C-alpha cells in the first residue's frame, strides 16, 4: 500500500516533537514537507527546534519557515508550558540547517501540493496562520488537498482561555478562514487531547524505547501540558493517531465556527453539535477517544522510532 502524503505545520513544542517522531517513523505516512509557525515559542525557536529534531531523528525532510506572528491578534507564546526554548529538558544535536528551504512556508506548501500526483493531507498541529495565508494567496491548492487533520479547538472548555484552545486562540482570524475554506477538515481538539494522557508508568516504559523514548522521558519531566505524575497531554499526537488509527476516536460531522468578538470567548471554536445555528457541516470533530487504547497506541508508535 502506498504511503499517504502529508505536510505537517508545527511549532515544536514538546508534544509536537513526539507527534513528528511518530509521523516520520510511520510506515504509512510520507512526510513531504514540514512548515513552521510561531506558536509555542518564537518562529526562530520553533524552526531551530524542528531542524534539531530532524538531525536527532536522522530524517531528511525539507523545512520551510512561515509566519512569525498571527494575522491580526497579538502574539502570545506558550513558553510557560514548553520552556523558554520550546523543548526544555534534553540536549539536542545542532540544527540540520541544510534542510531549511529558502522559500516561505506558504510558497513551499503551494509548490509541494501542486507538484504532487496525489492529493496531499495537511496536518497543522499549531496555530493556523500559514494555512490561512496559503488559501488566501493560492486558492487553487484546494483542488489537490485530500483533507486537513488538525490539532486544535474544543467543543468544551479551553486551555488558553475559558473556552478557547491555544492553536485556535493564538490566531482566531486565521482559524475562521480555514474553517470557512470549504476544504474537508478533521478537528482533533481538547475533547480528545485532554484524554490522550501518558502516565508515569508509561513514561518509564517509553524511557527504555531507544533514543526517542529516552528523549521523550527527559522532556516529559519539563513539559507542563498536564503533570508527569497525573498524566501528560499528548495533544498533537491525536492528529497523527487519527491518520494512523482513526478507530480510536468518536467523530461527529457538524458545523464549527470561530468566535472573534466575544468579550470573554474570543478565539473559541463554536461546535454546533445540536444544530442551533442551522449551518451546513464543515468539519468532522473528534468528540471522544478511548484513553486506554490511545496509551497502547502511543507507546507502540514510540517503540517503532529509533
Ligand atoms: O492546545 C494544544 C496545542 O497548543 C498543541 O499543538 C501544543 O503544541 C500547542 O501548540
Ligand atoms: Ca503544537
């Protein structure tokens, strides 16, 4: 069976680092391009982190730098969760600079999509600024995109605001443009991310699973997306898990809007599960995940890395 071609848009980020490893070492995915966007930490740092990870993983995937800040919103990072550099807790090798393309991420995405003989899946596990710019500048790419499988949003509570999830709330205008794009979307939000947990006993097992497992263990000690002792949230791996093992998830097709003007709710995804807004569905939303099965899947996936 041929590998599924994907482009990952990312902001490493400790959970991004594991999602990238699982995708890169999967037998089923062909990571054609990795693009970076400011999010967990600055554009410079997420790009250096991506190049360090590719050196560490031994994977020669082209990388292109994208947006340094949201379209309109003020940029606020998540260094409180991932540490100042975005990947605290492990001594990575030097960034593999030769993988960095001279072109902007949006142009690299357009070229990669338009050159592909088969439709590409976009996998944004960060704020949606690059994806929104891509659709605004080059709408023709939509014809060769299979779907977007994103980590972002929430049908319930938030992790950046009362109701807003970090990737959406960091650039709400970009998120609205993506949800209105007409491109098929799968949304793996906090409804599954908060249940995609790695417990201390899992971390001890993972630590013995080669250099990626050892790296994960040491970064998990510094990661503030949850707690090492009560469960660490593998948000971004949910998007990869959907690609590789969709049966882990309960999914509903519904309308998702992005609130831009709410005094207390700006940046939240409005997931209209009961059809109050009478809008056509524009996304398949992961509303639940089998936490135990996810844990087994995650550990098995890490065991396949180096
Ligand atoms: O809300 C979780 C998301 O925000 C994840 O993608 C994490 O890496 C951060 O970017
Ligand atoms: Ca991320």
